[in-house]
C-alpha cells in the first residue's frame, strides 16, 4: 500500500504501526520519527513563520483566511506521480494542515482514485480511536488496537496516581501569546486526566481568542504556556508579550511561581500518540508529590525573576 499522510500525528501513527516504508509522501510538518526526513514532502506552507513573532504570524494567517487562500500549497504534480492508494488528511483546523477540499482535484485525477481518510479528532478519546481507524485503513488493525490499548493503560496509570489527591489545581493553558488564545479541543481532557481543572476551555471546543481580563478572572493557580507548534526555546523568545503586561503580576499562578513552558510541538499541539506523554508531564506539574517532585526534562518552570515585568 502506498500511503500519503499529510497530518503529522497520523504520520507518527503510521510509523509506529510499522508502515513507515509504505509512506510515499508527507507534509512539511511531519518530523517524527526523525527518519521521516527521507520521505518526499508534498505540502509547503505559504507563511514562513520561523522568523516571525506570534503577532505577525496571527496577522498573516488572518489575511490568508480572509482572502480564502489556503495556508498550504500542495505539490499536485509530485503527488500524482507517486500514485498513492491512501491519503490521510484532517478537517479539524484550516490553520494546522491542508484541508480535504484542497485534495479533491488530485483524488479525482488518479485512476483508480485513492481512498481519502479524513480525521477530525476533537477529544482525547477521538485521537485514540483514530489510531485504531488508521490501523484498519493501512492493514495493521491488530497493531492499531494494541497501540491504543497501551496508551489507554498509561492514561489509567496517571488517573490512578493523581486520583488520591484531595486538590485539583485550577489550570490555564495558553495556546497563543499574542493575541491570547485558550487551548481547546483535547487539551481540557488532558488537564482533567492529569488531575487539574481547566479554567479557560471546555473539551471538544475550538481554541478561542481571549482578552487579559478573561485570563485574570479565571484565577489560575497554574499556567501552562503551549503556543501551537512551538518548542520551549521558541516560547521563551516571546515571553515578554506575557510578562510585561500589567496584569501578569496579579495572576495567582505567577505569584505562586507555577508557570510552566512545555514543548507544545511534540506533546500538546498534534493529535497523536505523544499527547499521552503530555498528560504525564501535566500530572507531574500539577501533582509533584506524586512524581517525586521531578519535572520532566522537556518542561521548564519559569524562573521567579522571569515572572516580573521589566
């Protein structure tokens, strides 16, 4: 089977289920496992965001969406030449990856047309079910069921570990720094599984723009900064947009020294197997006594002096 996966989380699943050699095309964002680097890239972004600030990215994305121009370009010639049997796409977010409507022309141009598997996971459980769906679609049904079961077992372990805790901290997960966005979709499920209360979003609802008054009114005891697609160093480079704001100092989480930076790119933004790593990381932040008071290596607590505006 010749597979083209244009969703990073799905590509990760295909590889985890032992079918990496079947991949004939991926997107520019499919970077895990690192061995994917040898596979042809079929999609490129219209915005080169590496050197742009959060505010600049937001402005450019808004302009492209307003013009009804896609954020991504599909290399139709290259994809047609590869002749995939299965294309995996997503319909959850126009900003995150190429949409099924952009693939229709390619699907109809191939004979026989490839199967188009469209994923749209809004909740954490949807993502685990999608692993099984992908497994069935690529002829690895048993492996898909097994991987899903292993991840569910890890979730159960976290729930059991934090379940005995008397307190569930109030948690604010921030998905974009300028402008501020809440982290929606599966993130509130992750917070709940890790023994916290998400004070900004409901599970299964889209991430949304918010103002500082909303953040302040939510009175978060813990803040987790997880800008979509950002690593910790990338987030650190933009911290001033948060820490210099006059309301920053009044947030309980800041006063408590409970502000964390996470690798959103790997463990929070992408619907895939490593979201369970993200849940485990959240649990260690929210209930340190249950985890030997050791923060996961990829998590940084904001130093006390960094929580003060300059």
